């Protein structure tokens, strides 16, 4: 079994973003409690210990408290009048000065309702508190000097001062400063951000942050491509520029269906206003509250995974809802929603490059940038299978980590038969949001028309009653297909997802599925006469010429068959029936001289019979038939007779 390097600690260097040093009796139940709560709600990990702050003088500070200071990126020293009367607090500030770089601003003083000069000059109530401590420790001049020096150094730093102002506004200012200092904490928030810097830079450029107008942008792409990851990274990078508040509403589609829009509206306003006592009774009133409360505020709003117009209307109905300089970012799989909302620009998230895909997969599978030599060929197969989709690379890399070479080979063989469940479920969300005719078009493209010219596909599907012009446009908007060089394309994993949807229509019997495309399945339903009226498409594009033994009743029950493409099948016997619902019939190398007499395809628009032995189409019946395309070999005699 191959050996893998154990995962290294690639997380943040620090366990906490900030350490709160405060005098419990002064601020524990009011200011510090509110500050701590709001820090956490903004995603800032704050350490607060108030379980032992009632201890009397002489009690030693616990080692884990000092260790927490070392493990914190910043220390917020909240000076209050009785701060210096606690040796616990004095030890904390001394430890902060000892292990943090004062010049780098890693210690931030907060002066709570008294003059900062009282700390520097040790006067007033603050000075009297320190004097009492000094009396108690007259024999410990070393610590007295250490505490005094620490107080003097921290008090000399640029800090925040609250006198008679509102605490809520003061707390928002503190949070804004902390967020600015923390900056883009990407590696702490979204894991292995392979390929992320360039994507984040592109989105930030679209946002035009130096402009004072209100702007909105869409982040669009197929499921699993990394839209949410990009949005979170952008959010963490720029949130510090919005003093009036920020909100990241994740999983809007899922939460709105589960809990309703009122729940999201409450979360939206609570995150921005930092208030928990808001009550919204209906979503119309909620929309009005959002507009009234935020129209003069510069805020950053991210609406993640939006799938309905109403969600946008009730959460961020228009740019006039927000104050100057605000920014709205919407992630969605539906480009048309962004057009409806009127975003200023749309950023399409592309798949990872080959190098990026290799790096991401190897980080997940091996905790290294490169695979062990014996895994290189298998890794290439996985990279090719994932096609640059971060979701697939993440899921498969995590699944294959610490498995043997033989287990890898087995897993890859299994993938060829059925997709990994987590990948399938995420991709299928886009399919589930389609209307029935759009689902039909998507499955037809996946099973038959991928790589074909759009006008040709549109013509055939229109004649199947599927309204292909609008349907194909919807699929493009939903990032389920692409039009490249006027041809229809889709990601290989989306195609595989479509195949799996069809397979799940009947796990055991292919004759109960809507579409059949594998030679073994075609052979099964034709030789055993197991096809049913559920079969709509048989599309076999095999490169070899194999013979299928047709039962005389092979097509009898497939009365809804509308596309039949079996150009590579040789017949060993005849058959009696063929669906009159056929719109497209391709049967090159057809080895019989005629079709069954009961075959009256009034809806047929395309006929391919190259290199066949067919001598005539239909005899003895009057058939008003207009074929748009007829393809036959030059030596075949094709005639319509009445």
C-alpha cells in the first residue's frame, strides 16, 4: 500500500482572531457581552474568558489564558475605571505587550467611558485602582514595573475612545477596524483556495469599489463550479470597507423553500443592523423594512444561490434600497435572473485549468501539490473525469485519500458506471429546477445531440413539440449547456448526470427508460421485446457493426418512440411494427428492402438510410408526408406511392 504524507497544519497560524482583555465587574454584562456577540456574528473568532474574573487579588492567572493571548492575532485591551485593580488584567496586558508587536498594531486599546490620559498618567479612578494593586505588591517591584510599563505602552497607541456616544455605533467602529486589520482571511475561511486569487481579483474589479454609486454584479456558472467559494472570498476581502454593515445570505434557494422569505429577511436585517429584536410578520412588510432601514447605509450584501425572481424582489428589490457606495453580489445558476434584476455586470466562473485542477486534487488526496509516482496515471484519469469542476475534484480527492492503488482502480471503474452521489446530487439541483419540456430537451441533448449544430437540433426538437428555441435558451441561462461555434456542448459530468437520471427511471429494465443509448441495452430490449411505451429515444452511435437478432414484435410496444438512430445495427430477421410517432429515423446499412406495412409516420421530418438495401418506403397506403431531409445512397430506389 502506498504511503502518503500526513496532512500538515495549513490552517491559520492563530486559533483566535482577537483576545478580549477586560475587567469583568465593569463591562462583562453590557459592553463586552455585546461586542463579543457582534464579533462572532461577523465571523470574527473572539476569545473571552469571564469565568474566573471574580477572583481576588493574589490568585494566579491560568496558563491557558496566557496561551490564548499567544494564539490570538490581535488583543483588544478594554480599559475601564477598575481595570488596573485586577492583577489578572494587568498580567494580560503585560503578556500582550510581551508577545505582540506594538509597532504592528497587534494590540488595540479601547477606552471605555474615561480619558485615555488617565491610563498614561495613572490618575483618576484608574490610577487609584493601580495604586491599591501597588500597595498589595510592594515587595514585588519587578511585576509592578512590568505592569506599569505595559499600561504606558498600550495607552500610547492609537485606540478607540467611548465617552458619551452610543455603544452600538462604537461597537460597529471597533468591528470595522478589526476587520480592516484582519484583511482577507481567505485561507481561514474557504480552505484550499486553488486558483482563487485571479477570480477574486476579477470580481473585485467588476465591483468598482472606488465609485460612490450603488452597483450589483452576478456570479454565474454551473453547479459545483465554485460560485459560492468565490463570493465568500470576495466578501472576506472587501467587507472591511463597509462600515454600515455586511451580510452574506447563504443558500437562499434552500432556506427560502425550507423556512420562507421572512426568515431570510430577519437574518438580513439582523446581520446588517446587529439587532436581534426585529420581528417581521409578512414578507411584504419585510421588504419595506429593508428598504427603510438601509437606504442611507453603505452596505455589502451577498445573496448566494438565488433561483427565483421573488427572492431578489423581497431581499434586495432595487439599487435605490441601499445607500451610496453599497454593493450587491448575487450568485446563481440562472443567468436570466441576473438579466431580470438588471445587474451591472456578470462574472462567469470557469472551471479550473489543468494545473489548478491537479493541485486542488492532490491537496485533497495526498496533502501535497503532486501525486506519488505510482498514482500519476490514475490521477490523470480523475482529472480528465472531473473536467476542471472544483466540486468533483474536492469530493473525489477526499474520497480517495489514504486508499490503496487497488482501491483507486476499483473506484475509477465504478465511476464509469455511476457518478459519485455527492456530485450527482449537487448537479441535479439545476435539472430539478427546469420545467418538463426543458428537462426533455436537456436529456435529449445529453443522450443524442451533444456536439450537433444548434439549428439542426432546434428543428428536430421543435417537431417533437418541445419548443426548442426557448428551451435551449433556458438551458444556456442555467449553465447546463453551452453554444460553442453554433454547436451544443455540455460538461461531461452534466452529461453523465443526465445519463444517471435516465438510468434511475428503471434500474434493472432498460425497456422502462425514456432513452436507450448503450449497445447492450438496445440489444436487450430488441431481442427480448422488452421495450415499452416509455421509450422515446433509441440512439446508438456505435463504431462497429454488430448484428442484433430482432424479435418480430421488437418495436410493437414502443408506441411513443420519436427518435430512432441505430445506424450500426445489422438485422438477422424482419420486424412487424415501427412507431408512427417517429420524427427522426436514422438506419444506415438497413438490410431489409422495405419498412413494415403498418408504418405510417406522419410526423417524420428526417430520414437517413445511407448504404441500405431499402427499395421503397411505403406501399399501398396514401400518405401525406413532407420530409425535410432525406439521406440515401445513390443506388437506392426511394419512392412514395399512393
